[in-house]
């Protein structure tokens, strides 16, 4: 029996290699999927050549292998998953494919049409590989699963459910709508954060210029004017910070950069930091309520889209947990999964998480009791999309005056510190002025 070498990714994204004793390449792919792996490369192990065998001789290709060779004519199947595709490009592809399939165009022909017109080189290559996979007898969802960095489990499982139910065009349409709404919400949050970030950058730049180049020049001026008299405490404090920044500018800059990199690594690379970050995000003033509404809208829309597309509830909850984007929400979904697995309701663990508002819990409860859970989840998502719009508008209107006041306080404090010695000098001149003589 021939042997096949493989390179695959597990569910955590870790690469693993090995060898399988199977009859064919397709059987190797099937075995890897049963093992829970996403294959990235499957090729037949080279057989040891006999003595005197000519180098140019090779084993005859099996019938049907030509389909799996691709354009390069190589026997190995290289399922490359490198590169990335922008969400906007992926959304446009999904909508276009839904339109073509809905118009009656065969899936393979639709993929070839979109491959020809695709401008993104990464997606163009991936579409070519998926088309070759489908042409070789694999399903569309299996072809998508070979590229987990571009098509996540939500995408793959919804397509798989659409294939099984014979409603692929409907599922693709839902997917494109889901992705468009997700991008719309993300765009609103990013746009709302642009103004405060821009103001913060301007404030830091102005503060650095003042403290490094302007304030140090006043130290000698004050020394000449006051003739050795002590400066006010606040002025000394500002001049001290300015001196440190000016004389150790590179060291100060490196220290600030290292500090922020350390904070970022702590929040992104450690479990405790990631959990703390996600909890703080939901509790932050102004931004917290917006992110909370975004997380709830994402959870309800993802779960509602999956369930309405025919994905089993337990599998849907697993996908929602992986795509939640927030550890606190993911923990709540994990509790829901355990509850449903035991035959209980969704409502109790949602309420126990203390993340979801009473209105959401009540609507989910009604949806469960009436058997209209997917529709109710989509209604909640639509409602929270509107609330996100209102919350973003309110946050923007509040952030603008706050940032202006913040900038004014920073710059004003420096100005006050520089004016205090002048006020002291004027007072001393007034006290030392000529006095009238008594007659």
C-alpha cells in the first residue's frame, strides 16, 4: 500500500507532519479531515529506486490523477494557505458568487469566471486551487477548508450546510449580508475612534515639541530675571521634566516604545492579559457600551445566521465561540454549549454570564419557547445594529469636547508654569517700588 506524506494544521492552527498508509490521495485527505486536521500539503512518498533504474522512469499516473495535478503538472497536492485577503474583497467575492449561482451558473464555472476577473493575487490563486479541487471531485466546502486563514469555520460550515440542503445560493447570500453588516459596524467604530486618536497624536506631538525645544530656553531666562531667587514649585516640576526629556530624548523615546510594546504583548500574548483586556473593553466608559453592543450584535447575528442555514446548534455554538472576538463573550457561549449539550435551555447560562441585557435574554427565551430562535436572534442583531449607530454618535459627541478640554489642560498647564515666575517677578517689582516720603 502506498504511503502519503502530509502537512496539516490542527484546530489551534499548529502545524503537524506525518505519513499515512492509504490507497490514494483522496483517501488521505478524507482520513486527515476525520482526524480534525486541515491539510495544507499531501504528496505520495517517494519509493526507493531499484538498482540500475533509469532516473527518467517514473510510475504511471493513476486514472483521474490528472485532475489533481493542476497547472504545474506536479504529482504533489500543495494546498497553500499563505497570504491574506481583505474582508471587503472577500465580501464582494461572496456576493458575486451568490449572484452567479442564483442565476443558474454551475459552481465550477462561476469560480472560473470570478478567478479571471479577480484583482487580488492571493484570492485569485486560492480560487484557482479551489476550482481544481472541485473539478477533482471535492465539494466546495472541502475546497474552502483547505484555506483556513482566508475562509474561517463560519464560512466553511455555512457553505457545507448549504450544500447539504441544496440551498447554496441562499447561504452565500446570507453570508455576504452577514459580512457586509459586520464590516459596516467595524467601520463605524473605527471612524468613531479616528478623531480621539488624531487629537491624542496632535497633543503628544505638541507636548513633546514644547517640552524638548521651548521650555528649556526659559530656564536661563528665569535665572537671569529672578537673580537667584527660587522658582515656584510647579515651574520647577515642569522644568525638571523638560530637562529629562531634552537631555535624554532618545532614551525616553525608547522607554515609552518599550513600555507600549510590553503592554501590547501582555494583552495579546498572555491568557490573563487577554482576559483582562476584553473585560476592560466591556467596562470602559464611553467606549465600553459601544463594544458591548457590537459584541452582542455579532454573537446573535452569527448564531442566527448559522442556525437558519441548517448548521446543528452545538456545531453553531462552537463556531460562535471561536469567532466571538471577546474572551468574556466566548466564556458565556461555552456555558451555553454545555447547557444545550445537557438538554437544557440557552437562557440560563446567558443570564448567569451577566454580559447580556435582560431584553436579549427575554427575546432569546421567547424564541426558544416558540421555536423561532433564528428569527429572534436576527431581530436582536438588527436592533443592536441600530443601537450601535446611536451609541457611536453619542460617544463621538462626548469625546470631542473631552479631547479638546484634555488638550487645553495639557498645554495650559505648561503655559501657567512658565507664567508663574513672571507673576512673581512683577509682584517683587511692585513691592520694591519707590515709596512717598512723609512731609
